[in-house]
C-alpha cells in the first residue's frame, strides 16, 4: 500500500515538478516575509498584523521553516529548468553524431526527470535520426 502511494507521488511530482516547486517557492517566500516582518519589523506599516497576531511569538520559526523550504523549492525549480534547457539543447541538434554522443544523457533526463511528453519527443528524435 505504501509503496503504491509512493510511486503515485513520484509520478505526480515528475509530471508537475515545475508547478509544485514554483508554488512552494512562492508560499515559502511569503513565510520568509512574514517571519522577517514579525521578528524585526513588526511596527512597520507593511507588516501583516493579522497573521503576526495569529502566530504570536512563533514568527522566528515561520522564518526558519520558510527559509529552508524556499531553499529546497528554489533548488528543484532551478534543477527542473536546467534539465529542460539541457534537453532542448540536445534535441535541437541536427547532427546525428552529436545526438548519439548525448543519447544516454537525454534518455536519462527524459525518463527520470521530465514529464512523459519529453519521452515522446525523444522517440520522435530517435526516429528522425534512424536509431533503434
């Protein structure tokens, strides 16, 4: 049961990692903002007083957790964009030799890092260059 749930989560994250990491970056960025305003600038007119009153003295923990989550989500956002750019760079080549040289890398990226649409594009490129 747990292993099926984990597989479903992995598949969902692989298909939607760009959106998930973007949402987490935005939410955690807001958490960092709230933590900073609550800890150091609570008398500012920009401070979200209703939220700060609700969390009380835990604003430093909101800042710390927000900062940690922001770090991970920003990393995954960057990593996903990196894989997308690298994929486009490899798939965009018109040289069969260059494509074959990077064949293993593009297969790994398409299979394990990017959504299923990229696997279909690899299959199309493979057919274009006459590879098995």
